[in-house]
C-alpha cells in the first residue's frame, strides 16, 4: 500500500467518525466542509507530534474537544 493510500484511509476514517458524530451522536447538521478539513489537519498535526498515526474513537473524541477549544482561540 502506498503512503497516499494510507493517508486516504486515515482521512476516510476521520471523515466517517466526523459524520457519525454529527448525525448519530449530536443529531445536528454537518458543519462546512472547510471545518471538517481543518479538523483532519488538526488530527494530522497531533499525530505527527506524537509520532503515531493510530487513532481510535476515544482519541478522536478527545481531539475534537481540543479542536473546539482551539477554534475559540482563532
């Protein structure tokens, strides 16, 4: 598998989690695509910082909370 395939799978996993978060957990419409892409970038940055690209549902939940806090600082 190429690194592009791995990144696409990584982004796809986050996208799936993102959609489930808003549709099933929050029951709210999805934010703009731009916000989702910022979240994916945020997760990628955090994964790079710790040197691991393995993420699970709990990791994404914690990172989402951190992302929201970060949005408040912009």
